[in-house]
C-alpha cells in the first residue's frame, strides 16, 4: 500500500496515492511511514487539517522519530503556523542526528 502510494506521489498524482495510503493506515495505524506519507499527501489535496491530525498521531506514537517531527512540521507549514513548524523541524533534525550518531557508535568528546 504505502510503496504504491509513494510511486503515485513521485509521479505527481496525489489523488491516486490517497486510497492505498488510507487503506494502509486503517489496517495498521501504528505504521508510521504510511501515516507520514498520508500526512504529506493530504495537503496537496487541500486537506490540511486531516494532515495535521495524522502527523500529530505519528509524533504521539513515535516521539523519538525525527521523520515524524519533520512531517508534522510540514503539515504545520501548510497550515501557516511558521514558528511552530520551524520548532518542530528543528526537533526532527536533532532526533535524526542523534539517531545517526548513535547507530554509528559516535559519542561527543567530553575532553577539552
């Protein structure tokens, strides 16, 4: 479902992506990538409040996901809430950088 929908999005056809994404989220609401893709698709169809709802649900379900926060930031941006969008985007970048550093085994030096 989500993969097919992403292909429709890459082709610039958000209308075609909507049904497989909606089905995917209904089947498994905990699947963050599907919920995120739906939240990124809905604003392109003029459905910003629904996008906000899905993005918020993803952040609530997976608060450590940088991508969830970045998707929420995008929905906030579509809603014209620039300050909140900027803050949420920064949070997403921070989480992603921590995650990347952790998976690479990097730790900040405490020596000076």
